C-alpha cells in the first residue's frame, strides 16, 4: 500500500540513529570543532562572549522544511520552506545598569512554498514555519521587571504565541496546531498576534510564588493579512484592528531544585476579541465560498482552554545522582533522581469557543514524547501526537448548505523523531496523517512525509 513506504522510511531513519556515535552533546569537548559549539559559528573570536557579558545577545536560527504529500489532499507534490530568525536581546541591567529592564527585537526572513496551501488544502498547516515569503518584524518590545521579577510589564510589538497556550512537550512537533492551537489561530482574524505577525500591545505577568504565574495581554486583535502587512508595522487600534484580551494562569509542581517527584504544569485561560466584520469574510454567514480557515475579519469571539503538561517517567541515574532539572548537576540525597532529562512526558489541551459561528467550536490535542529512547542518544526525542478541531455548528451548516460532503472537523496525527546531531544542529524526520483536509470529505485523507533541519548560528 502507498502509505507503507513513508512509514517504513521514517522507522528506518529512527532505527539507523542507533548506529551513530554517542550523543554529541555529551562527547569530549573540542573547542576547534564547530559542530560542538552551541552555535555553529562558535564564539566569534570572543566577541559573542564579550557582548553577552555586557547584556547583548545576537541570535540567528535557520529552520528548513522539506515535505511531500504522498496521497490524498487536493494534489500530491513536494515543497521546501525556510525560515531565518534573527534576534537581538539586551539585558539593560548589564548594559547600562538599568535594573530589571530588557529589550528584544526579532526579524523573520521567510521563503519557500507552503505544502498545505498548495497541495493538501488543510487548515492545521503541515509546517509551523511556512508562511507568505517576506522579511518582517516579529517582536519589538521593552520589558520592565519589578520586585525581584514578581511583576513584569512588557510593551511594544507582542507575539502572544511566545508565552500563551504553550506546552513544553508539544513544542517537539512540526504541525502548526501543536504550537498555537487551531482553537485560537482559526477563530481570530488573520490568526491574531501569532507567527508570523505580532501586533502592538502590553503584557502584564505576576509571579507571587515560584510555582504560580498569571499573565494578561491586551493587544490589537487583527494584524491584517500578510499581504496587507508585509513588514509587521500595519498598526490599527480602530474598529478594523479591534482589541484582544488574553488571560492565563499557570501552576507548576516539582520543578524547584531539590524537590522529589515528577514535574508538571497546568494552565487555564480565556480570550475576548472585538473588531469589525467584513462582508467578504469566509466566516460570515451567507458568504459565497466556504473555507475552513481563519477569518479575514470578525466583530467578536471568545474562547476558553486548559493545558496539562506532565512528566510521566524519569530515567533513574544512580551512577551520578542529582537533582532533576538542575543544570549544575548538584548531588542529591536520593539516588532515584536524574539530571539527564531522559524519560517520558505527555500533554493534553482542551478548549472551546461558545459562538456558533466560530470556525472551531471545540478543540483537543494530546501527545507523548520520550527523550533518550535510543541508547547513547540522550538528547534525541521521539513523539506522537493527535489534534482535533471541530467546527462551530453555524459554520458547519454553511458548508453543508453549499453542498460540501462530510463537513464537520479536521484532525491530524503526527509521528516525529528529533535527532540532535550536534549542540547547534538537529534533524527531524516527520510523518503526518491528516483526516478531512479543509474540514470536509471533499479531498481524501492526506499522508505527508518530510524532514525538518534546524541550525543555530
């Protein structure tokens, strides 16, 4: 059968990893070997370290995705997409003695072709980095922390997907819905202030204890389309731009140094979005063309969500007992803990939007990630995840009224293996099976196979 070939290929790659040398992150360090640097360009003749000592960090990361649709969807074919993320972070305390202050600016150079837009025609896009080609500003903000970081206030161009609705375990996966979930990205006009477009706003974070964090953001809701906002500076707090209020509370356990037990995080949040409807919006009842995707404009939406991210099993390291999560590997009283990070973790996210006209009325995803499954490959990760987006009832009725078959939901299952080839280079074979691309049975279920490469410069 056609689906067997991509699956066999992925399993062969995973099995072949066992033949590689020991994890390069734990190999004997050679300062003249660029592949053993945390950035492939190394220390830059000492200038990178000198800048960091003065609070200035310059980063560059390349993400390359080569994916092909082998069956189903609108058509079969292969695409390549790439992202170069250029960042500047400044700790103003180290730089000029301004206590608690920091600054960040990020630019994105996006190129290549989106497999989902050109071949699969699904809403939960295959690649989280694929977007309209261009060079645009992503983040541009100033932050002031007070009272020993108990209070944090940030203002400027803000991307909410850098802090809100995130799961550490889900970050392994390539499909976009395991980053910012489709519950949000398909309900907010033009996906709101998420990759690749941020919007102006403010964010307040409170951390009264080490285990509790409260975050609230108030931003422009609609960043407008990528064609209308090519550089990220189309700012509008008027009716067409709208407002977005997003609020989240997060509680953690067993994450402090010296604490026994498996660590975990639980989050809960909600959003309110206001704006201005557009008669040409696909989400508007009576639109000529139905399409499962983010609306161009919307006068109101809201949603609620919960997240659980839990370590399920930690591999004991009796030979070198230490505190879980302690990077300095300080000895612990019990030999039952580990510093390697090896083990099994899991996540699940649930949410709903109560408006009947919401593109996504109910959303859920879940997944498992095992770190260090292959002997001597302690930093590699193997994961499987499933995401499900069900349409709002009024939105689904619109599709059915236009004669589309099987209108109701879209789902994706992803199997992925991230190989840490060096501290600065990773390679990630990936397999995705997409059910009901576009939320209907107009196209057959799609089987996508590909690979992601990430390089830190």
